[in-house]
């Protein structure tokens, strides 16, 4: 029995030594800290800053109002120029509208005058035609008398009663009557042509071509009205374009006068770069937030451990003062002296950290955890190899 106790003690001693050496010699970090990217809230416009009171570390949701900017001295010169240009265009539209209305009134008056002229001219031509018909009938009667006198003179001359001189006089009178009748019939044809044309709206006569002055003036004014309407349409299109530019410029000026500051990430207030009531310029940094969605673990390891790691290797992060373990993978291997990669991270490396080899770990469970999700600055250790007591740790976890 004695040798059994000796062997059992020796086995127990070896087991304890294995646990101690396994726990101490397993690949682990010297230090590890929860870290996250910083995001900067900048002023969208120049103006006076108004900030809601928030302490450092206050949690904010993405899009949450942080403050506002106002600038009563925003430049409105361009807007004033556009408003003046719009007023000039509107005055031109008013002028063209009034001129078109005046042309319409003149055309209406001339149309009335032309209608009156047409009616009266037709009546005049009808009276002239009737007068020429009467003259023609009178000439026909005169011609009949002259022919009768000529016939009697011929009979008397054949009997030697009438002299040759009387015969010649009657014959001449008959010829004159014939010529006058022909002329009267020609005048009747001309009068009929003029009357027929006048009934179709075409007036023939001396002093004008085919229309009276009123109709010619109506034609001129109609051409001018078409030109004025074309100009009016152009001015209306122009003022519509100016209106659109005025609206756009007014929106731009309003955007320059006031603007809201909203959180651009879900996180915590990390630093205040401008104070409430301060005058800031466009693009100036106002506040920095920690982006909780980008939480990672940054750590440093010895060179011997660093050279065994590769991106994607499994690892575990154990926060200090807690028995919880978060599984992760190696995200970045930055080596020694990796100071520049921390310029946009919340927690800067210590001098001791920079003397070792930098590693970054991604642990998705940290981001979704209510307690550790945005606990930037929380420290712990990272283990890269399986340790003898990991089974018991998982059992108690």
C-alpha cells in the first residue's frame, strides 16, 4: 500500500506541475484593452454653436441631436441678385402683357372699322352699279332715237328732201351714242367686278391694293402680336427658371443660416473640441464620439508569441475582474512600435505596449454585449492556446 501512495502522490505532483506550467506557459498577452474607432462631429456651416449639456462618456444613439448652429450673417448677395433679376423679368412680362392688350384693343377697333367700311363700300358699289345701269338705259334710249333719226334722214335724203349735211350729223350722233353705250356697259362690268370682289372681302380701287387701310393695319398688328407673344413666352420661361434658382438659393441660404449637429454613430461622447456659444467655422471639429460598433481588443505580446500568430487565429479575451470569456479571432498583426495605427482609436498605447508586439482582436460577442459592448478602456488578458483549466472555466461560465 505504501508504494501505491507514493505513486499516487507522484502522479498528483506531476498533474499539478502540468497545470501550473500549462497555465503559465500558454500564449497570452501582457495587457489587453477594449478599444474603438473615434468619429468626429464637424460643423456643417459657420456660425454660433449651441450645444446640449452632456458629460463626457454620455451614451448617444446615431442621429441623436447634439446641438445646433446659427449664422445671422449668412451671405445673401446671390439671393438678392436673383430676386432683382426676377423683378426685372416680371416687369418685362407686365410690359409685354400691356402691349399685347393694347394691340388687341387696336385690332378690335380696326376690325369694327373694317366691317363698317366693307358694308358701306358694298352699298356704294351697289349704288354706282345701279347708277351705271340707269346711264346705260338712258344711252340705249338715246341710241335708239339717234338710229331712228338717221333712218328718217336716209329716207329723206333718198327723196332729195334732206341734205347730206343733216345726214352726216345724224350719223355722227348715232355713232357717239353707240360709243357712249359701249363705255357705259364697260363701266357696268367693272362695277360688277368691284362689287363681287367687295363681297368676298377684296376691295379694288385706286389708293390701295386689295384691302383698305384698316385691314392692312390689322395685318401689321397681328404680326407684331405674334412677335410679342413669342417674347412673352420666352420671358415666362425665363422667369420660371429664375424662380427655380431663387428657391434653390433660398434653401441654400437657409441651410447656411441654421444647421443641426447630430451624432454620426452610436457611441459615447469622448471629447469636446468646442464650447457652447463659441463661433465655429465650417468643417471645424466640434466633438468626438466613440463608435461602439467598431469595438475591438488591442493588446501586446512577446515576440515569441507574436511569431506564432496569424490573422484569423482563434483567441479568447477575459476582462479583468470577471470570469467571462469572449471568443475572438486575430484581426491585425502590427508588430512593434505601432504608434501610428492608434491615431484614430480611443485608447492610445502605452510606452510599454509599444516596446512589445501589437495585435488586434475582433470579438463579435463584445459588440452585442450590454455590459462590455461599449466599455472602452476596460482591461483584461487574451489567450491564444488551450490551457489545462479551460474545461473547468467553461463549466463554471
